[in-house]
C-alpha cells in the first residue's frame, strides 16, 4: 500500500464540487461540512496545493445528497442499493456485516482524506468476499462518502469518462446511477442505459424490482448487479416511442403538407422532412380530429384506441406474446398517461357492469411502464367502489338511527300527554271532592246549629 | 451394544463449502514481465462473470500492474472457479466430523499460530466472523490479518470437502455389501477427525487434557523489520 502524494488540483474555488455531468447526479450542487467523530488528523498535506485552506484538519466534506449518513444507522437508500445484505437470503450476510464493511471503509478513507483509497486497499483490509466489498465500496464512492475531496471531484468526471471510453461495460456505477435521486429518467421517453450511459435506441430492458434500465448490449452481456437474473428484465421497445415525439413544427408541417398534397404521402414526408412515409401516415391518423370521441361514451377511449390501432399498425410493435396486449401497450405509450388512466377507469366501470374480458384486457393488461400507473388507478377505482359501498352502508345506518330516535321521541310525547290528561282529571276530581267536603262542612255546621237550638229549647223548656 | 457407526451415518449431501456462505478461496500468483503479483481472497462463485472482469480491471488499475496481468488474472480465477464447479454436482459424505484447523500465517509483521476444532456439520459456520472476532480479541492492529485468517480457514475446509467428495466416490465404487460400506467411511476418513463417540463416552471427559492446552492456544508474534526481511528472503529462496 504505497502512500500516494495528495493530488494537486487546479480550481481553487471554494468547496463547491463541480457538478458531475456525466452521471445522473442530483441537483444539489453544494457540499455540506461534516465533522468526523474520529480524532483530528495531524498530517495536513505538506505540499502547498491550491486547495481551499482547510480550516480544520478534521473536517470532511460530504456532498449534501449524502447527508443521511450516520455511523450507527442504515438509511433506506442503502438498503435499496445493496439489497443483498438486507433480504435475509443468507444468514451471515446481514445489516451488521454491511455496517462493518461500510464503517471500516469510511474509517480507512478518513484516516487520510487527502488520499483516495482504492478498492484493493479496502478489500485487503476487510474480511469477506470481494464481490460484496466491491459493491459497498462502489456505493460509498458514488455517494461521495469516500474519495470525495475537492480534488477528487474534479478528477472524478475524467476518471469516469476515461473508464467509459476504455470499456463499454463498466457497470461500476450502474447500480446507483439508475435509481439516482433524479427520477427524470423514467418519465422521459429518452432512455439512458444505466450501465453504459448510452442512449437506448431500439430496445431496452427494464427491471421493475430495482428500477433500472439497461440497453440491449448491457443486458446481453449480463451487466446487471448481482441480485438480478435475466428473467427479471422485460423488454421495452423504444423505436416507436422515440419516433412518436413529434414536435409542433413537425405537426404543423405535416398538416400543411396533407392539405397541399392530400394522399401523396411521399411528398408529405418530403415536406415534413426527417420522417418516413409510414411515420407521417401514422401520426396523421393519430391526430385528434374529433371523430375519435364519438360513439359509445364509456367504451370510447378503449374502442377508438383499438380502431386507430388497426389503422396505425404500420409501426413495429413490441414482441409481447399476446398481440392484443402488445397493441394496447403501444397505444398507451402513445396516448399518454392521463388518457390511459381514463381508459382504464372506464374499462373498469364497464367490467363491473358487463363481464367483458377484452375491454378489461385492453384497459388493464398493458405492459408499458405507463401501465403501472393505470393499474394503480384501477386499484384506486376499486378502492373507491368499496369506499362508496361503505359510505352507503354508513348513511343507511344513520338514517335508521334517526328514524328510531324520532319514533322514541314520539312515544315519549304521547305518554307525556297521557300523564298530563290524567293529571287534569285528577285535578277536576280534586275540585269536586273539595266541593263536596265544603258542602259537608256546611251541613255539619247546620246540624250543629240545629243541635244547639234544640238544646236551648229544651233548656228553656225545662226552665 | 449397538454399533455406533450406523448411528452416525448420514445421507450424502451435495458438495458445498460447509459454511454459511458458499464462498471459495482464491489464490493468485502471477508473474508477468518481471512483476510478481501474489494475492489471496475470498470469492463468491455465484457472482456473474462481469464481476470477475471488473474486479480484475480494478485490481490492475489500483495496483498499477502491467496490462498483461489482466487476462492472466481472469483466467486464473476462472480456472479455480471451474474446479469448484466441477465438484459441485457431486455427492459429499459428511459424518459427525470435528476437524482440527491449524493456522500458521505470517502477514506483514504479524505471525499467528493457532489450532482449533471446527464442526464440519455446522453449515451455518462463518469463517469470516471467526476471523474478525479473533483479530478483535487478540487486539491485532494490522487489518490485513483478518482476511488472511479467514482465507486459511476456508482453504482447509475446501480441502476437506474435496476429500469427502473423493472418498464418497470411492465408497460408491467399492460398495459390495450395502451394510459394510457404511462402516468404512467412519474409520477411514476420520483419520484426522475426532471420534465423538469416544470423547463423550463415560471413560473420558470432555475437558481437554492439560498437556494439550498449549496446542490449542493462539500464539501471536510481532516481528521487527529485519525479521520480516529475513523471512521473506527465505521464502523466496525456498519458493524458487
């Protein structure tokens, strides 16, 4: 392990790493200062370089997209990129092993951060099989956790382009770059191969598990990471997609040309320039003229899709075993995401009413990447249906409850009325009885008076 | 008494390294244009071939070797892989075997000598883990010792596994009576292994005898620079 002198670098700019345009590195262009927990490194490089003056010897620069790193924790992106340690396939290859590799490599680098460590240094010092060590090393390298000083940031692009030029199959950066934080790759129709970074032209192979794309060459060569096999990839045709991108200018030219030349597609193609006859015809047919939206409102999208497809089957289709599915796939790619979603939803509605398998297949069973969104929207409609049923049940329940409540109140009112009537009657009786009592009292008084009179008369008689 | 041999006969398994991870040890010793490259590491035979080529490229680049090394490295690793794979489909006989593993290595300035028993039936064993723990326990500072220890263990296990395959093959050829063959493997192949039944019988105890203690202790030496140079010179001479 010979000691290399620290690399001299030319740009003395402040510690802003150059945006590495070669890979699909994410947008944050600045680095974050990250103090290491290890004791300060006393050997500041002796050669006076133009590097920005290191304020502390123990400050290590880490790009901001690697801010998640911490010594004791494993971040989700780590488990995504290096699944071999986390899927439990082998009992000894676990997260603790991964942390041992990662921490040792980083510690090794930080012992002398001005020097880039090589993979051979790392693997010589680590106990384990070199394949896994290499993958961890590459992961850390790509995320800037090792070998990332201001000098190496400059030399990195050159190193990568050099290695890319030297050998077309250098999948060292394949795994991180394909699923790097910029999700641009998946949504644009221009596909870049994750391994050799070339534009995919005719066909590309997509792996859904790890979200990576490889060009045909890399796929054939087996340039994918270890956990995958040939079966995990599915083929995706590019040729029709790439050609389907008609710019507005081209469309305008096309329309002009058809107005002038009518059915003479040769002249039309010449006018448009850069497009073959077949392409012109195909695209012309696909232009929205309004007739496509007539007909059955629900089945409209799916049906019209099929019809135009019959006319437009000039362009080569993907090689899916089921031709109908392949056509649907082609269509959904052309039609775009929202239309495909709407078509899928419409199809699902029909499916729930009528058991029409072809319609459902056309809407649901496409193979393209857009179909994934369709499928998720299908799942959504299903979910909505069940939610609606649930809500209906709920509202009915509530109604019942209200009815019951109302009935109860009515009953109580009636009973209260009864009681009130009874009370009234009792009051009346009370009055009557009171009157009788008074009468009786008066009679009693009269009797008493009579008795008195009688006794007076008797007394007076005797006297 | 029932014969103890039949109790320990096990159905033959497919060949594999008797460790948790089926990794194989690779040793390289290539000389091109006067440059000598010696290396040894553990390799996962199920990695795709692209891995191999890339590894070779990086090694050549990192160590600044001549480009003529590249095909040689690839070829050497591939031939060792092929040997491993040729054994792969075959049956391996494993009985109750506990084998002694010996370490006698010199890595840079550290010399380590050790001997311990290893259970071949334990397919969850992990030489890497063992090496890491050993280095940590002995406080070995040189980080290159760990991989060397793991590699040495693996090499010995590999050897033993190969022997098992060949012995199983021989037994199949020699099989005359069905019963008789079962007894042979026990007595023949366990020359180096310990007979568990004897150990655990009532006559002896499981505790190791005192005089054997020294054999099973790790001995660690740190050499000075002159010793290292002297030893290296001696090795070169004996090697040539």
